[in-house]
């Protein structure tokens, strides 16, 4: 795979590219789980919301303008007929919604519009937004520390081709904006951030910092810009190397092991609990 920058690629075509991406990479501490999830893709309510938010901000597309909605007239999906219909719609790439949910779509879109305005209110984000191409695919080859060459891919929310640009910006929605800095660690967003900086470095030869434009899902829909420190990105890149090496080894061997063994695991009393219970 040669290094390549691709504009206007559909999500479907992107998913078809046989290469390592950040989503799979972050799961490689549990190869068996990563393999299963990659082969049995599903969409949760939170993932759908994130997709709708990105489409609204980056493409200007409201959910009720999409052509992939399949309206269900079943009261539930407990019957065999209802399940069969739902499964056929999902297999066709449709988004299944109840008629009630469609009726409530206007309010849902209004909420997304308010969140989009919160993102647009961030000056640093908007400067980069105006100068950038949206949802750009980067393809590159990465050599791990052991010398294994891995085909890699990334789809950036915003790609600024200006070589003087200092940061990559990524759009995020979150349930609690006050907890977002902790979420960067908890959900391994920093590993994704490191992966994207590696992609840009390989594609155009420049080092960039990384910032999230984070918007809360709750009224009054507040927003902020959160930057990953150099140390955090360095940690992320080190983890990317280890996880990419694990992925390459699993591919070569055709084995995706579980990190859980057959031996008995012991739960110890943590230091904080001993202190809380007066044992120290």
C-alpha cells in the first residue's frame, strides 16, 4: 500500500479497505474481542448519535434528510415477522426507526443544531474548520519496532493541507463535558489522537499537535477545546506500536487469542479500600 490522501470517499468504501484503523487498534489488548467486533459490526444508540452529530456539523445533513431510514410499523420486535423485517433492513444498511421516533425527529434535529452551534462557537476549531477538507481518508504503511510493515488507514474529521497548520482537530460529543478530559484516557481517545498524528506525519511529512472540539449532549450544550499534551501523544504512539505489532502477529498466525486464561484470578484489597475501611 502506498501513501495516499483520498477526498470524498464513502464510509462503505472506507470500511472495505483492508488495513488497520484506530477502532480496531484500540481493542488489540483483547485480540479475540477485536476480531469478533470487526466481523460482527453493530451500531449502538450512542454511536448513531455520534454519527448524526458528525453528519450535521461536517456535512450539513440532518438525520431526517437521510435516505437510509426504514420506518417500522410494528409495536415491538418480539414476533418472528418483526424480527425478520428488522434484520433485513439492518442487513441492507438501513436505520430502523419507529413511527413515533420519526415524529420526534424534528426535536432531535433541533438538539443537534444547538450542539452544532456550540461547536461553531469555538474560534480555534472554526479557523481550522474553514481551512480544512472534511472527512479525508489517509492511507499509509507503518513499520513497527520489529520491522513488520502494516497497512494503515484513518478517516480524519478535518484535514488541513496547509503545511503551517499546527494541530489536527477532531469533533466529539460527550454525555458530561466536565468529564471529557478523563474520557480521553478512559476511552483511549489519546491512542486515536496519536494514530491520526502518525497518519498526517506519514502523508505530508509534518508533525502536528492534536485537539478535540468537544460538545456536551445536555442543555445548554456547552463546548470546549481539549489538547493532548506532547507526553500523552508520545504515550499513545508507543501504545500504537505495540498494538499494531500484536495485530500484525495475529494476522500472520491466523490466531486471535483471548487475554483471559483458565487459571483462577485473585482479587486483592486495593490500597484505597483499606484506607476507606480503616485498615491502614
